[in-house]
C-alpha cells in the first residue's frame, strides 16, 4: 500500500506536461500510441529541476509515496509523482490503463513478466530485468504490462507516472496483483 497525497499547486514545468498530455489524449488514439506520444512529451522535461515542488518530492520512510499531481476533470488521465526511498518496491501488478513512467531522480529497477498459460493454469515468467536511470521512459498498455518496480539504489528515487485513468478517484493504477513466485 502506498501513502497517497494530492497536490494543491503545480510548477509551470509540470503544467506544460499536463497541457501536452491533454492535447495528445484529445486525439482519441488507441492506448499504445497514446502512451508512446505521452512518453515523448514527458522525456525532455524529466531533467528539469523545476518539475516538482519541494512538497511533491517528499517520501515516506515506511512505503513509497504517491503524490497525485493532476487528474483531468473528465477522468481521461492523471499525473502522479512516486517517491521511493531505498529498498521500497511495489508488488507484482498490472494496470487499469495505459501508463507512462519517467525517472526524474535516481534510478528504479524493474522486473517485467509474461503471464504464460497452458489453457488450464497460468504462471508468471520473468522476462526482463531493467534498470531505469534518470531520464528514462517506459510506456505500455494492457495487456502485457505486468511488472514490479523498486528502488534498489542507496538514494531516494522519484518518477513521474501518467495514466489513462483518474487515479485520484481510483486511489491506485493497479488493476491486479500477482503472487510472488
């Protein structure tokens, strides 16, 4: 479970991200190209030190912290900052919608999975371990978006996540969790 806060005021840089995402989402494209284009809009702003306010950079010593930075009034997308202290991680999960994650500070480790099925049962198969350094972007859409993310480093990590859903209303982007193998 994450600690959840809702932002009251965003930076000018973050407002420019929101404007760009609003325009992309307004095109009405399928989830995969939407995620790709949103990732490309976020990429050049990830390294900007003015992206987040000091409050939006605060972590929680017990679990990773989720700051909801924006939820579009029509529910079409949300922007969230996740702040990870060393060793904090998610469960294995998939998402309710398309998702873009960009590392703003530090680095995140990610294990990606494939859900293999023989028609009677299914099992998770780890397919890729990735280290996402500052400035990296991951963009994906269900199905095929099963992963676990963690801060395996020694310093705080911050990532910006954009979802094609209203996370302020849902409380999380997680659709399903999967047991550890």
